C-alpha cells in the first residue's frame, strides 16, 4: 500500500497538475476523465488485468495525459 501512496503523492505533487495548465485550452471534466480512463484501461490490459494495481494504473495514466497536454500546449 505504501507504494501506491507514494505514487499518488508523486502525482499530486507533480508540477504538471491541473492547476498549472492554462484552463482556456486544457482538457477539463469529462474529456480529461475519459482520456485518463482509457489510458488506465490500456495499462491494465498490458498486465492482463491482474488486480492490485488499479490505483497505480490510474495515477500513471493521469501523469501521462497531463504530460501530453503540457507538450501540446507548449507546441
């Protein structure tokens, strides 16, 4: 459980948080949720849906989507 909490803490302390992204062009609400949901699903699929890593999948997906968003906003 400590491993999950450390990743969650990392994601919430990550400088790529929603509050750091320009809200005029940032994904918000359902669009953001949908993209994170799909990314987390594909992460789970890669590990054959073995249970116990759902939180890690979700947090990693959030970080991934936020990084992609930051990248596209910087371009």
